[in-house]
């Protein structure tokens, strides 16, 4: 009926099928974990972007303020020189 080679072949095919199924399940688990990790990294990068914007905005405003202050001082000096020249 069934000789030893056929029995051995059935056993090997069964074992290989089981191993390949387990490997497939583990690959899906790893891919799922990788997806979760990438989602967390993406969220962290978005938070970093928000923090960077929160830091850069006040610095930019301070720079604009200082530039305006510099122009104001320059205008004040020009006006005061005008009055000095007019007084002489």
C-alpha cells in the first residue's frame, strides 16, 4: 500500500507547511509592530515640528521688533540732528 518513502514525504510536507505557516504569522506580527513604530515616530516628528514652530515664531517676532527699534532710533537721531542744525 503506502511504502516508507510516501510516509516520509507526507511527514516532511506536513512539517514544512506548519513551519511556513508559523513563519508567515511571525512576519505579519513584525510588520504590524513596524507599522506601529512608524506611526509613533511620525507623531513624534509632528510634535517636534510644532515645538520648532513655537520656538521660531517668538524669535522671529523679537527680530522684527529689534529691527523696528533700530529704525526708530535711526529716525530719532535724524530728527534730533535736524533740530540741532535748525537751532544753530
